[in-house]
């Protein structure tokens, strides 16, 4: 017989576990986005470089990542690496897969951002004696990030939400904490509902953080 | 290699389950999503806000958690569904949230004067929406809709976590039995790729076609 009386008080004693999980979710997302951003700038550069093999490789990477499920990528990394002698913990595998996955989406976004930079800027950078690499780091990369900031922000939110899947390989994120709590108190509906609230709050936090970063950095250029 | 040959029939069957987990939510999600899009563009504030709330919650919650709430959560409340049914329900809601938002954008992207023109010809709001706005909105929404179907196909893999034996789950089982995780997960990824890539290409092609006509 369905019984829809909700008993949220079973959740409150376990809030600290949820906060712990949320911390790892935040840490994973922050690290994956930082490393992923750098990796995807390199990827975008490769995609646009005249060097054919690098461009093809970057293209293939983007297509493979975008057209396969995150869970399968995660399982592949976590269970395949030990077979070639690389031992990784669940959390490490989670971080690696998140970086790889995130990169597949942001390469394409950043490429668009790089292409929107006028060629004259590259010429002026060269004319004041910047090397190719310097031009990329000081002229191209910051503007590429600024030009694509809204798309990047939504990718960060998607990364945050997608990270819940890492609980499947027993990484100890927010969703894993929820799984653990509901195994103790058997109030899965309430536990998952509160967890969903956590994720909503985290995405809101993510938006606020990015708006703040925007104000502190790129906004000053205007 | 022997592993692949031995398990190919069971992979075929589970690929069929994945396809069902894709098709049913795609259709149910389309119906629900249409409702949400119409609500979002309705004149009533209450309907608009309800639609907005629905999209906000669905898009702000991980798809996996949606599956957990429908499968484990509802079971706590006494509504026990089979894993595959739970997955279909959760994925339908997921699809409705995203398609609803895509289609709302498309309806609003149809230029305002089109509504006024319809009104001046004596069309009612519903008539205008169905006969004039919808055909244009469908064209506008097509690339993003196909693009979302790729996401939906990938998200079906999460059903493995609540125990539906679809492609990913049978990959997990076979990888465990054969001790060849790299080979098996590589193959599973390749099968997903074969199902997703054509849709990705189609989405990109449609997008280009639209830029050409505008």
C-alpha cells in the first residue's frame, strides 16, 4: 500500500555525510574544470593547427568523447588501467574521466572562441616580439575563454551534475553519500530528494562563482 | 577476440534494450515536453511558472538522481516499479525537461509579427500556434532536438546502475566474467558510438542547412 507520508527527520542526522560528499563533488568538479580547461585550450590549438595529424587526432578525440556515455568512459578508465599496470583509486579514475569528458566538449567551444579573435591581434603580438607560444598564452587563451564564457559556465554546471555518475565506481561523492545514508535509514525518497536539493544549490553556487570570477577578471577589460 | 564472438548475441539483445530505453523516453518525453513548452509560452502566469519550475528542477538535478528517486525513492513510498520501467519513467521526465526548454526557445524564436499576422487573419491563439507557429518552430528546433537525442541515448546507460540489463550493464557483466575490461568496454563504447554519431552528424548538418537558408 503506497504511503506518501514523508519523514525528512530521518535525513537530518546524516547531513554531515552529505556535506562531506558535496565537498568531494565540488573538489572533483573544480579540479576537472581547471585541468580540463588547460587541456582543451591545447586541444583547440591542435584542432586549428596546420599540422594535419594533430588536427585529425583532436577531431577524433572530440567525436569519440561526445558520442559515448560518460559511464562507459568511466568504467573503461577504472577497470582498464589496472590491466596495463596502472593502479588508480576510484576517486582518481573519476577525476581523470571527468577531465577527459569535459575536454571533449570544451575543445569545440574554445575553438569557436579562438576563431572570433581578429587576426590583426596575432600580427600585433608578433610585431612586439611575442613568440607563438607567448601569443597563445597571453593574447589568444584569455580572450578565447572570455568570448565563450557563457557556454563554458553551462558546461561547468553539466560537469557538476554529470559527476554524480562517479558514485557508480564507488568514488565518495555526494550521490555516493546519499546511497550510503539510504542504506542506513531506508528512507531513500527523502534522502534522494534532499540530495537533489544539494545539487540544485551547488549549481546555483557554481553560477554565482562564475559570475563573480567574471566581475573580478574579464569585466575590467571593458 | 574470442570473448567478443562468444558474447556477441547477448550484446545484441542488450543493445535492443538500450534502443527501447531510448525510444520510449524519446516519445513520452516529446509528448510531455510539448506540454511543458506550451505551458512555458502560455498567457497564464501560473502555467508559465509551473513549466519553469519543472524545467529548473529537471535540468538542475543529475539524471542519475532522477533514476534513483523514481526507482528506489518511490519504492520507499510503496510504489515498486521494475528497473526498466523506472528507467523509462525517469528518462521520460528527463527528456521532457530538456525538450520542453528547447521547444520553448523555438516557439519564442518565431518572430512576433507572425502571431500578430495570424491574429489579424482571425486565427485564435491555439490555431495560430498549431497552424502557423509550430511548423516554423519545428524547423528552428530541429538541430537542437536531434542533438538532445544524442544526450538521451548516452544517458540511457545510467539505467545500468539501477540494474537494467542494457548495453552498459551487460558490458559490466561480460567484463567481469572475461577479465578483459579494455576490450569489452571498448566494444561497448564503439556500439554507443555507432548509435550516436549518425545523429550528431545529422544535427550538425541541419544546423548548417539552417544557416544557409537564413
